[in-house]
């Protein structure tokens, strides 16, 4: 019986097999290259999209829906008018305002304003009234540190030389000679400020005044006379009736109405 012939395929040649593998590798490389190119295109698109968002500069206004940035009040800083010329005051005060300050404090230097007993100088860079008015015009508050002992790295802490030469005087204690001179000068300064209506109680910028300075550091050396003196300072401050708080620096047991600061 005859057997039907079957198809017998000859094996592929080595060259054909090599071509097949080469074609497969080329296809894989082409596919990988395509995916890589697509990835680069996506990243580039993202970068371009991000770059297209404009950054807000200082000139840009905030939208009505945007919350304002919180602003914290900063501690006041000294600008002492005798240490600069009068023409510098507006610029110094404006820089303080731009720096975020809400209040400017200044000392009153007794020996500068009364270098000779009962001869006063409030001109030029000693015109503290003008200085406070510039602070007011800038929309800032003021703290008036009268002392009249101010320390402030100033000669004699602000005491005039002639004060030392008065017979029987003893500084910063319960001494009648000293207290009479201190009361005279302090009252003079307060009345000058009142006349210009510069206390906050009068609509002015001065929200705080200071009498004496850092007395708590030395009061124990004076004993009971030191305590009587600081109580006298508190009584003097109260009688001046300025309508704003009085502070005394570094005085833990400050008697009313003074506030320790």
C-alpha cells in the first residue's frame, strides 16, 4: 500500500536565524527609544507649564480673597535725637517704620538741655518736641524716657556737672536737694509735652513715659532711703497727671502707679 507523502521542512539556515534575531532586537530598541522620547516630552511639558506660572513681585497686588500676612509688633527701639543731626531724623524714623517697628523711644538728656543751672537749650538736635512730632507724622507711637537719670552710655548718666557741685546733694536717694532739682527738670519736660498735646491722652503719639532708670539694680545699697526715694518718684509721677502709664526700668517692686519694665 502506498503511503501518502508528507511535507518535510528543511531547517532554516543560520543566516536566516541571525536576521530574525537582529530584526527582533531592532524592534525592541525602536520601542524603547520611542518610550524614552515620550518620557522626555512629558517632562519638558511639565517644566514649560510650571514656568508659565508668573511669580508675584512686590508690584503685584493681593487678590481680594487672599488672607493678609500676619504682622507681629516689634519691640520699640531707641533713636536718641542728640546723637544725630536734626536733618537725619525723618530718614531714621522712616527706616525704623519700614523695618516693622511700631514705636520709637527716646531719652531726655538733662545735662544737654540744662548744661548750666536754669539755662536751657532745646534747639537744633536737642529739639525733642520736633523729634516727637516727626514720629507722630510717621504714624508711629513714642515712648518718652525722662529719667532724668538715663544711663544710656552718656556722661554722668545724663546728670549735669553743676548738680554735683551743689552743697549737700546726694544723687538718686531720699535727698531733698537732689529731689528738688529732679522735680524741677522733670516737671519742665512734662509741661513742654503737654503744651504741644503730645501725650496719647491728648491725642498725641506718646503712649508711655519713664521716670528713673534701672534703680532696682542699686536700691539695696541705699537701704531704707532708696525705698523712700523710689516711692517719692512714684508720687511725683502721679502728680504730673499725664494720662498715660509711667514705667521704671528693672524695678521688680515698682510702687504704683509705676510699672516695672
